[in-house]
C-alpha cells in the first residue's frame, strides 16, 4: 500500500460534474488499497465559485462545506485539506498536512496545469517519492507551456507527466509537447457510484457543460478555444440522429481576444421549450452587456 496525496480541484469549483470527476480518482485509488489524501489551494484572487451568489470570490465557505459533506459520506472526513486565500487551513492542520505531503510516496497533481506555482503543493512535496502531473486540458495545456517557454518563463518540474489527451505526443496529431515525455491516461469511472434507473420512453441523451471556462489560446497563428469555438461545428448533430438530445450550457460571459470583446449569452432549447420565450430570455441576458458597452462607447466619444 502506498500513500498518495492528490492535489485536485473541488472546493474552488464545487459543482456536480467537477466533484464527481475528482471523487472517482480518489475512490478509485483508495479501492486499489492505497492510503489517499486530498489537498487543494486557493492561493490566488477569486479562486472560489460561490454557487448561491453566482460569483467568483476569495470566500471558500460554500465550497468547504460542500466538499466536507461529500467526503464525509465516503469516510474521508479526516483525509483532506484546503488552504484559502488568507492562508487559513480547512480540514487537516497545516502541521499534519505538510508532514503528509513531504513524506508521501506519490504526489499526484491534478489541481494545477503545470504552468505556474498557483494552486500547487510542489514546495511541500519537494521530498515526495514521485511527483506526477496529470494534465486534464489536453492540447491547451501543452500549448500554454510552449508559449511560456517561448517567453523565457520557467515551468514547474515534475518527475512524470500524464495527459488525458490520448494523441498528445504521438504521430497521430501534431500537438506540441513542450519538451516533455507525455504518457496517456484516461479518467477513471467508479461504476457503482452511479445508481442505475430504468430509462423512460423517449428519454434524451443529456449533458451539462460550460460554454467557456478559460480564455482561448492563440498558438502559431491559430485560435483554440472550448465549446464557444468548437461546439458550433457540431450544431447540425441533432439533425443527423433520431435520438433526442438535451444540452444544459452555462453561458453568460465576456472575453477579450485580440482587442475584441466577445459576449456570450444564450438559452437552452429542449423538448418543452418555448422558442419565443427562450429568445426573450437571451435578449434579457444580453441587455446588461449591451448597456455597459454602450456606456463605454459614449464615454470614449464613440470610438
């Protein structure tokens, strides 16, 4: 049995899919017989999403309460620690968690992207048996690494690098590697965590997603993004199948790209939707952005 410390992303974004992803790594490793601990840091401004208030903040109260309750359900109430923006420790004490991280057999980093020291425990894990990065944003992570190296910036060092992008570093795709040897891995699925229910007649395939959770990357003159850029390429998919599909997408953001502000708002069209009502909702969501832009344009003299 090995001691494994997993740096993950739970308190900072305490929503269902994200918590499920992290939990399955932890439960899977534990069921293999290992002694598993969970650590996380929010050592940068506005690291935490507060769901009741719908905003990013330094206040980790909602996330800490949510994660504590979840981990307690699985007997992990004494196996986690979160460090907040003010250096406060939640869960395990600072002395206890630093001792665990420094003496662990494996430090598994999934809470950072290998791009900087924000959100990492690399200083505490300096004496760990093995320090492993699992990059869960394949392609984008490697591009960002390449861009930082080209700018003369140093990258954090790990002993082993994994990616969930199965073609990264292979001849199948010309994705950059940032000079790292990338091994591939898939996210685990602990099947018995999902209760199986009979499928209702005409039930739809559904998914929940963010439209965009980070700015796009411009690499070698090509812009790479997330659903905001890639999903429109598949907009005709419902016409290509008789299977009903339902998407729930979080959209209400503004991103500056190449001196251009892109505003994204939207509504979801599902089986019971009223298209006119959805259009009205979309226009209402956009109204605040448009009013702000109009105010800025007037303040700038129409420039």
